[in-house]
C-alpha cells in the first residue's frame, strides 16, 4: 500500500542511486553496484576515503583492503550504519562520528589509518578532523609493488645463510635509477652483523629484503606519501614533543626484511644508508634549496606511537657532481630525510568573493593550496580537495606550515583530471587568521543546473514516513581515473551545477557494505525504464531547456528494511 509521497531536489544521478537503494540486488543487475549512503542525524560524516592505485597506467585496483585504525580518536569512529568496525568495500570507506564526539579546532579528533592490500605497499595515513560538518574527500594512493609509478622503486633481493655469528660477507642493495626516477638509495650491512627480531633475538636462515624508495620530484611519489608527510606528530631525539609537523621531503624509504617467516626488526651493528638528492629540495632552515654543507634531520616512524622520531642529523655533501647524505640506521621502519615545519593549528578561514551568487546551485571545485616559494601543494588534506566557491562562502585551512606564503588555485575538473586552471588568488598567509580573497574569474555562465523530482513510498510502514537521505556523492568525467566530490545531499535535498550538458560521467557512492558504480551516464534528454524485482516500473525522465534540466523519477517503492534508515 502506498503511504507517503515526497519530492526532493538532487543531482541527476541521485535518481539512479535511489532506485538502487530500494532494491540493492535488483540495481546491481543493471548497474554493477551503486548505492546511496543513507544517513540519519545520529552520525556526522566528515570523511570519505577512496583507495586507488598510485600508478594511473596500471589496470589493477587495490582489492581486499584491510585497515587498522590507531590513536586516541580511533574509538570514536563508526561506519555510517553504526558499526564500530571500519571496513573498506571496493575501495571506499566512510567515516562517521557521533554528534557528542564532534571535534573542534581546540579539540580535534586525530587517528592513523594503516591500509594493506595484497601486492601493494602498506600505506600509512594520519588524519585530523576539526569540523564534523565539513566533509573531506581524501584519496589514498597505494603503491603496486610490481608496477610502481614514476618516482618510486621497489627492489627485492636475498640474504643467504644468515647465522648467529652474523653475515659471512657484507650485503648491499641499491635502488634503480631511470628516466622517471633520478635519485637512489644504497643500503649496506657490514660483515658480521646479526639480524634481530622484535625481542632482539638473532635469526638464522635465508633472508629476504624488500626496499621501497620514494623521490621528491614525481607527483605520483608525493601523492603516495601525503598521509605521512603533511601533518603528523613528531618527537625530538631526546623524546621532546614537537607537536604535529609537516616535512619538506628530501627522500623517504621503507625496508622490510624476513628470515624464514620471522620479521627482522633490529641489527646488532648499524646499517649504512646513502641517499642521492634532488638539488631542488627545499631546506626550511635556510629558506633555500639544499647545498653542500647543509644539515638535514633524519626521522624514523614509530609504528607503535604513530609519530616521527628524529634519529640523527646528516650533512649534505658533493659527490660526482651531485648531492648526497650518508648516515647509520639501527632498526627497520619508514625512514625520512627532510626538514620539519611547525604547523599553525588555528590556520585561517578564507571568505571568498567570486562572481557566483550565494544562492546558486552547488558546484564543488577542485582546489589546491600552493607554496609560492616552491610551487608545490601544501596541507593537501585541506588544499587538494573540493569546495563550493559562491561569493561569501568560507574555505577553512588548518595545519598549514607556518612561515609560508601561499595561493589558491581553482581547477575545472577533478584530481589528476583537473582540466584548465579557472582562477588563482593573490598570495596570502595560511596562518594569518580570518581573511578575504577574491576569485573574480569564477562565474556561473555555462552552468547546467539540474533539479530532480522523486515520488517515493514505503510499502509496509505506517503513515507519515518521509524519505530524506543524506549522501556523499562522487563523480568523474568518463575516462578519468580518479573520482572527485560532487556534493553532499542533506535530508534529501540539493542541487548540482558541476555537470555539463552532453558530457558523459561516472558516479559512485557507498551504502552499508556495498559500493555502487554507475558508468557512462550521458547528460542528455532521455527516458529510462527500470523494472524492479517485484515488477514495479520506475520511470526516469530527463528534460532540459537552456542551461536547466528536470529529472523525474516516479513510483519508487521503498521496502521496510530500508525505511528504518530514513529520517522522519
């Protein structure tokens, strides 16, 4: 029996999602999975994480991803259907927070997420949430071991006949250099060194070593490291707390060693590491590029406390026309060479003046915050993301490096498929408190505004049921590798102006334990008829006139098991 009708205003593809939300198994038959993230006011949804291959030329996506969530904020995180276990389904995880645990600038929520997938390097990502009402869409780039992208090398070797008395002969492994990776690492173990486990007990047998090295030239390398280098806690050599810092990265590497099935953790004598360096590496201590005689700190990642620990200092020297450093290493983990930057927690809130009226339909722009000294993005958790930029809107920037001058760049498309540069701000201090910036180039001309009407009913519930979902929605132009943030539908209402008439798009979101992907939607007049499992027809019609469109979805039956998730 039909009980209640309601009308929503959404983006085009939301209709497809709602049809699937009514009968997930039916929708999967024709769409191979796209589900609406239905959410009540019980949980806030400040974080959507997508896991992708760091190599855009590989056809393999990380699958069977497992995550460990560590840190003080870990026990305050939930899935959007209320489970305390955070799971990744088809490369997407949504993070929910109860309103009672809502963070603030003065009391942020911090946690570290460690992601593992077969055939990929482990990925470490530290998150800080300041505002539960501001959704971050973060892409985690995982490195495929056998097809690493430009700027990253993964090398393997054997260490034969490891005995209690130590190595019979010295051992050395060196990363490869190529046209896409100009720097390298050499790792040397002297004769007689013992390989020790976590309890400092010597290991015997044949050993395996895997060496992953990241340069600071390639954007693919930098993307894969932002979770460890942008904003993470650190301590000094004597254990003094340095707070949360970011790094001007010179080099980063990780080494995994096993003897048989046992993990190597320590050495009886230090290993010797030599790193060749990019001469255009920025040194925050000198405010210039590195040169011979500069001193750079060396850090290791404490995987128990999830913080960087300063191990030693290394002097930059000239060798064969290049620059390099050499230092000793006593244990295995992620190691980093580079200067640390203090971060300003308070940051800034930018009030944006543009040519877009405040009442316009939402369009989320891909935005970068760029260091004007190096041209590199900084604070990527807040800059390589998506914001609406109607006049008077606010862009918050937290945990930016202190002492740097920056500018905003606004792009047409999505990350790694950003299209043309639409606007660029004048330089400003990201730690300078409340400020106003002007991006006058941004105007609503050429926008394609889409309004959608949906009539829906609960089949078995009593009268007065109003279906009002909240959803974080992702999109990409068909053919692009990465999804971007299209918008957040709140209580069943929204309007999007991101999509172009005549263009083709893919859409993606997650509900519960299933991800729905709908590919190849053309933004043109059309009518699609769906037949649900119970035989009910659902008509989807798109009508456009000028730069506006209406999409109508009629007679959508919502079964009882889904109605319980909708708000009254």
